[in-house]
C-alpha cells in the first residue's frame, strides 16, 4: 500500500471535469503546435455515442478552442509535416474505417480555422483497391441467389471457407452472414442481400508516419496506412500517391502504374 501511495503522489491533478463527456482512445489523440507559436494543442477525435455526434476537438490547456463534426467513426488521429513552408505547421490525418471512399478525410489545422479536403476518389481507389473475391465464396452466393443452394448449405460452405482462408479472406457480407446463428436470421439475411453484387473491399485500420529524408522533428514525413487485408501503403505526403506497398504474405511490391 505504501509503494502505491508514493507512486500516486508523483502525479499532479491539473484538471478535472466530470462533465467533459469525452469518449476516445489513445490512437485518437495527438499533440501538435498547430499555429507555429511554440504552444502545443491537444487534438481529440471524440467518438460521441459511437453512432453519431462524433467531433474533432482542439484544446489549448484545458480550454476548448474549436470543435468540428466528423462524418464517421475515426480510426485515429496523427500529425505530420507535409512540406517545408514557414512557419512549420503540421497537418493532421484522420481516417474513418467504415467506408473506402469519401469518408477518408484529411484535415489541416492551421491559421485561424480548420479546413477539410475530401481525398479524390481516384486516389482512394488506387490506395484501397477492390480485392478479388474468393471463387468458392463467389460461386456459393451465386448459387444461393439462383436457389441452387439452401441457406444451411450456404452457411456450411462459407464457414468451411472461413476456416481455410481466415475471416479477412471473406467479404463483409459473408462475415456478417456467418454471425447469424439461427436459421430464421440466416434466411432473412440471404433474402436481403442475395440480389446485390458481391464485393470485397479493404478498410484502413491503423496508420503512422515515416520520415522521408531527414530525422528532424519538423522534417517532412510520409503517411503509412495499414489495412484490414494486411496491406501497408507508404504515401507521398503532398500528392498522396503510393510510393511503396507491402503485404505480409507477398513481401514488398512496387507502386501500381
């Protein structure tokens, strides 16, 4: 008890607000000198209720400086320098994993306000390419659509395939279908989704930065994206084009095109 008490005495209570109502994770917080004035601001992506009311909040000390609405749940927040412009003000990247197109947002916090730029769909399609659907999975859904397979047989085929290729090797539709454990919910799910084209898309699950050519704190950094399908993409900080990519099952590969 004595050691625990001594350890707690080393901390100072700088601020306590039981009504702050912040719902976030460590990956959704960052410190950055947003205005080049030598004062670090705390950036928090507040998850809200988990379904709505997501906010990007910036604090100076204990005071809320700005608050902006996020259009989806964030994967995380990270700050990095994209150019050598003075004053040395970092940009901020935040990514929402639920959608692979317009909901990936890039935010640059500088000057007096916050502006956001939705990444071009063409660039996102190059980064988060539609993956090839497993042939067995594709055939199973087509046969179920044409009523050549009943719902129980479809479940058995997909469950066996999941054990063979893993959860990430299946489309989101199949993953959700396999979460239906009773016949009635399986049948309802099949009727709702069998008429749609089967697609397998990856999503961003984590990201970091990598110094491009110099090790200084304010040196230009490349953005590194990790996806659910085990791909890692290293992006140019200005053009957001792929400089290199890596897959843990195939090794490094050159950028497309």
